[in-house]
């Protein structure tokens, strides 16, 4: 099979900080001071001139020295934690941005869906945007017309097809944008995790369509998602990114396993230093999060899970709440439960302790992580932290069967068996 994408020594670097003063005259004045060896006349109070003399210390490498090939018909999952460089890679491949160094060779037309509304003109109707996108891909009007009814039917926005897309909801935007990207004649389809905006039924529909264009039509698909189950189902290859570098590339099952194995996070946390240095912000400081078996010494399906969190609240006189979102290793939410800490605008400045128990015989074996969300009036975010802490639930054998059962949960059910002779 022929290679459709070839990436050699690809890097993307961004400079941090402010690039200009806002006016040409002040930029010239700053430049004149710099070449004369004078201090920047527009430095903010407390800033130094380190940025001028030390460029390397003020940049971030979003991608660094990536090398890989993708063949025609491959469905490739791009895996990595937030900030790993996944979206930057797709933007470079889609020609939305340019690399700082390296070579990208692409054979064929690209249809990409990177974020809500990508490639749509808000003042144009859905109908006009379909023709606009097709024209950008180099298709003739009659070619687009042949696909038009199929696109509209798939998106489910028939009633609003002649309405300006600026009046669409985010879900309608994504439905139409994906339908356009998947049905128009392109050799390469690039999809970021924007599909998370749609409902679960539409996500299944999209995954089915991507599987069809890859396996049946021989088109190449690049797919970014935090849903490892979707990556396993759709893709045949996986690329794992970490801190802008490619750390693993293989078949999708091995890539997902590598990501999950090497994505370990702490299982106990206790901050012993200065309060100001604890994780958090000006509203909340998390000082302790301990996870232990509810029963016994080793955490397994039948022991249950107990956890304790201690935090310092700095927002007095509000309705304070805390939410715990538990996800499994495939990034599938197991539950999203919260607790109201104060309900009469009577929160106090000081230390709060929350204890909770996940019952025995509920969670299946596997790796789990907690996302923390602190809010005001169950609406305004005070502090949030993804993958703050994690734990492992061990498998248990049932009789002679010690294999891991499928499913997110593993409840203990009471079965009643009766028998009557014939």
C-alpha cells in the first residue's frame, strides 16, 4: 500500500509572553532601546529583560522531532494526555498552521474536523456551507449535489438547512460538519475529539461512518480521542504522544495498552508543606486525598473503596459544592457525583474533610482516576483538576473462572433459581 502521509523531524515551537505593545510607534521605541542596550521602556512593574537575552527559556515545544508514515486505508488513533501535542499535530497536517521545522508530505485531499464550526462561514446557510466546503476540496458543483441529500440526511438538520449556521447549536454544528467532512470526496479524513459534543447515538453513527470510509472506501482516517474503547474499535494503528514527542507507535491494541500502563498517577496524596504551595488556586487548596480498601488490606472487586479528601476553602459566604468524576482506564465516566457542602451561603474559610465509600461488588477490575470539580451554586467553577488521583481494583476469580469479565461495573446480583420436575 502507498504512503499518504510522511512526517520527518517535525517540530512546532511557540514563544511565550507578549510579542508587541499594541502600537507600531511603541514597538519601534522598544526596538530602538534594545539595539542601544537600554532597558525595555514598556516593561510591566516587576518584570525583567530575561526574555530578550534568553529566548530558549521562554518557549514551549508543542511537538519535537516526530517521525512516522501513514499508509492509505489506515485508521490511526492519536493518543495522549491533555497538552501532549495531539491537536497541534492535526492542525499541521490539515495545513491550519505551519511547522517550525521538519517536513510533512501529504498525498491526497484532506477533510478535517478540528473544532466546532471549522470551515463554516457563520453568515451562510447550511446548504451554502456544504457547497463552500466541497468547492474548497476541489469538487465540482454537480459532484457536491450528488452527495447533498446523503449529507443532510446523515446530519439530521434537514429542517434548518437553509438557516444561517450561526444560529445552530454546537451539536447541530458538529453533526453537519462531520457529515460534510465524511461524505465529500477526500482521501484523508482528520477528526479531533470534537465528536464529544454530540450525543451518544450520533457518536456511534460517526464511528460507524469512519469505519466504513476506512475499511470499505480505502480512505485514511486520523482520529484523536480520549475514549480508548473508540480507538480500539475504529483504528488499526495507534500513535502515543507525550510532551510533544512520539513515545510509541504500533497496532492500536498495543498502543492503548502502552498508554494505559505508562499513564500511572498517584494513588495517595498528602501535602505537608506551606498551604500556598498546595494544589489549587486562590479559592481552593487540596491538602489530602487518600484512597484505601473499604474492607481488608488489598483493593479488589469485593472490598469496595473508601476515600478521604481534605481541602482548604478560601471563599466564605457562598454555596460551596464538590464533585467527584470517576473514569476508568478507557476514559469512560463511571459516575459523576457531587456533594453540597453549604446551602445557605454559609461556607466558612478553613479546612473541610469529605469521606465517602464506593460499595463492594460495584466496580469492575481495572485502573481508575478521579477528576475533581469545586463549584459555587453548582454552576460557577472555583477549581478543577483532571486525573488528580487514581487507584487499581484487582480481579477476583469466581470458581474456576479467573478471567476479567467485560463491563464498566461488576455488581453482585442475587439470582433466584427454581426447579420443577417435568
